[in-house]
């Protein structure tokens, strides 16, 4: 859960930094509350950011009428050692929105401490939220903890994606990071656990390309579609749409609360394309609308 440090990161946390965690520019905060207006168009009713976060103005180019798109930007060169980034998005009843990013997030090389990227999402009744950031690229020596805590109300729908690239592949950097952990916890409003999932990769302890981990592949991506109706039919539609270079699979979430798609590949493009196809299937089932066109 948010606020706790996993045992594997406790040693990193004890390492002192030349620029301490919490210094200006290292303790990023993004808060966003979304709600529909009288005409049914979703607007931001509250927003607050601290560097290195920046939010674009609201965009309404989406094929789905009234759906708000907000793009998260960062003026820095990436995530550095000791950075603590906290994001909270609340989708009020009947809101429809997509949160995306301007580009991939680069986690820079580190000598001390670690980077902590936390996301807190609340999706209320009949709200529809797509939280679809660009991939995370782990440079040599990085230690990165990424957590997502979700409160999902009855009738709410969440699409959440996570794509991890193990280095600057074009220059031959692959699995040179120290540790990466991603954990997702989804609860009902009363605290009842609905879903927990995690990825924990530490190349010095066990090769990520071992059998049962990533095997021969490098890039891994996951799309969670939670709160969708008729998940079994949706898994069939998503499976039938797999036709790219990525190796992908889809399954129903526990208690049929949604679907989970996971894809692996040698490069990031096939993985992101597989997840985009799954996103399109979910969009069609939930909204009856296509996904937006790919940015040029």
C-alpha cells in the first residue's frame, strides 16, 4: 500500500542523497478531480501540480463525445534518484476521461537511494477512466518502485496500463537496472480487496529472461480493464484481435471483475500495439467508440 516501503527497497531508502528526497523538483505532486457538467461533458473541477509535473489544458478530440483528455508533461529529463512522484485522480460519477503522457518516462541511472512513483485512483459510480501512460524506460543502475492504489466503486470502469522497457534497447542496454517493482492494489470503497498484482524484477538476483519470468523477451506490458461487463465475451474479442509480433494473453480478473491482458516482446512497439488492440476492444464494448488516432 501507499506509504510503506517494501523490504527489498529498505536498504536503498537508507542511502543519503546529495539532494535529499523532498527537495524542490524532486517531490512531484499531481491532483486531478473530474466530473461532468450539465451537458455531460467532463471537466476538471480541481487540479494541482508541483514540479516536475505539468498538465495540458483539457482536450476534446476523442471520438467519444464528452470524454476529456489530459496529458501529463514533465520539463525535466526524467526520473532521478530520490524522486518521489505522487499522482491522485478522482473520477466523479458519470465522468469520462483519459489520462496520458507526452512521452515515455525515462528513469535515469542512480548511485544512491531509489525512485518512488505512486498513483492513487478513485473511480466512482458509472465513471469511466482510462489511465494510460507511455512506457517506462529503466536506465542502467536504476531502482524504481511503482505503486498504484485504486478504489473502484460499483458501476465504475478503469483501464490501466503499464509497459516496462529494460533499458535503451537501441544502444544495447538491456536489464542493466538494479531493481524494478510494480504493484497494483484494487479495493472496493469499504476496503474489500478486489485485485492485487505485482511484477518484481532484480537482474542481479535472477535473470528476468529465466523461464517463467520473461523468457527470451525483454519488454513487458499489461492492460487492466476493470469493471467491464461480460468479461468472458470481451476476453474472446481481445484474443481474436492478437495478430502482431508480440506474444500476448488475456484472462478474466478474479470474480469476473474485468480482464487482464499481458504482452511480451523484443521491442516496445509490438507490445504497445498489442495493448492498443485490446484497448480498442474494451472501448468498443464499453463506449461503442473507437480509440483516438495515434499521434503523428
